[in-house]
C-alpha cells in the first residue's frame, strides 16, 4: 500500500509539474517569447504535452502583436521611401557633397570617426546653445586650471578678456570699415590689470558669467538692451559694470584713435592717387592727347578722394583729440632723436605742419 501511495503521489506531482510547464509555455507563446532549450526539453518530457512538442519549439509568427507588426511595416516603408528620395537627390549638389561626406565618415577609422562626430556635435552645440556649452566645456577647463594652477587660470581668464575687448572694438563699425588695430602694449596692460584683481578673475571664470559670455561678445557693453537683461543685484550686472568702468572706455578710445589713423592714411593715399591722375591728364593735354579716358581717371580719383576726406572729417568730429598729449609725445620724439639731424628735421617739419591746425 505504501508503494502504491508513493507511485500515485509521484504521478500526481508529474501531472501538476506538466500543467505548470504547459501554462508557462502557452503564456510565452501569447506574448511572443521563446523558451530556452532546457525548458523546451523539460516540457517535452511530460506525457500530457507530448502532442504539442512541435508547437513549443518554434512559436508561429502570427502570434506576435499586431501593433508591433504595424509599426515595423510603417518604419520599413518610411525608410524605403527616404532611401528612394535620397537616391534621386544624392547626385545633385549640395546633396552629393553631403553623401560624400558621410561616406568618408563611415569609411574612416574608429578614432577618426569619433573625433569628427565629436567636433560636429561640439560645433552645433556651441551655435545652438552657446551659454550651456560655455558652462559645460569652458567651465570645466577653467575649473581644472583653477584647481591645479592659479597662474594658468589667471592667464586663461585674462586671454578671454583680451579677445572680448578686441571683439568689442569691432562692434558698431560701418559696413566696409576696416577693424581697428588695438595697441598690443595697451591690451597687455589691461590684461595685467585684470590679473591683479582677484575678485574680477573669480567672477569672469564663474559659470554665471560664462552663461552670458556670448551676449557680451555680440552686443556693445554700453548698450541699454544688454543692461536690461540682468537683475538689479545680479552678478551679471556687477561684471558688466566692472568691465564698463575699468576696461571698456580705454578700448573704445583706442578703437577711435586707430580708426582715425586708418582713415587718415586712406585719405592721403586717395589724394596722392588724385594728384597722379591730374599730372597724367595735364601731361597728356600738353602733348595734345585730350581724350575721355584721362578725364575718367581724374573723375574716379576725385570721387574717391572726396569720399575719403569726408569720412575723415566726420570721424575727426566724433573723436576728441587731446592736443596736449600730441605735443607731449612729439616733444618726446624730438628729445629722443636730437642727435640725428635728418630725423630731427622731419620731426620739426611735422611740428610746423601741425602748428597751424
């Protein structure tokens, strides 16, 4: 009796185990799952599931989700449609250049492909999100420099300030006007002044200032629109006022003086061209050559000279020249070259020519 009961208990346990395996297999078929080989072999050993052995090994594709099939078919059609359109557009410029570019990236080594993709992502991030890019990239670089070398941090921030001042000098120029050449000595002195100001260095290298750095580069520092973007007690406004007070005035003065010197040089060149054209036309008239070609050259040269002198006069009216500074520098030059008569004579000619102005 005990053996019979043990056999019946063993047989009932097999039936229960087979039912559980069948339930798991049927559930996996409904959800599109495939059981591993060990589970399939165990399920196949059950006598109650021997007739369904072939169905368990390879679930039919028709049991998959209809939504998944629809999405995959739609994606395949979209990709095939885009591929067909690209095949038609790729031979034409600029699509041919884009096609060639991506083929070069695909054929490049892995390290070069990574570098190209990183450069593209970095460039587009700097264009689309300049504030966030400056906070992440430039802020991280300045943070490492500040942690390991205070001097390198100060030099890096001062160099960024130098580039900012150069860009500020170029803002607001009329179309076609050459960018002013700022004195390297003056820029170096401004950078040294910034290095001595620890509070300003700390503020210029902070993430708060880096977030608005692109605005400082694109708008004049004295524009009311820029000031209105910052709060009354904000760090951005404090940095802006510090730059206006200690640096912006000197840069604008240098830019005006450099622009005035450039306009003066251009006016002299145009006047010399006019004199040359007039001499050529006068010589031709004396020789009996009086045609329109010579007069057209004189007309063109006269128009250019008049335009250059007008621009010089306007710039001179907008710029306050310091006569005392001019005389002081001229006297210093005469004292430095007093032992060279030829140089002394030219400097005296300059003083005589400007004494009447």
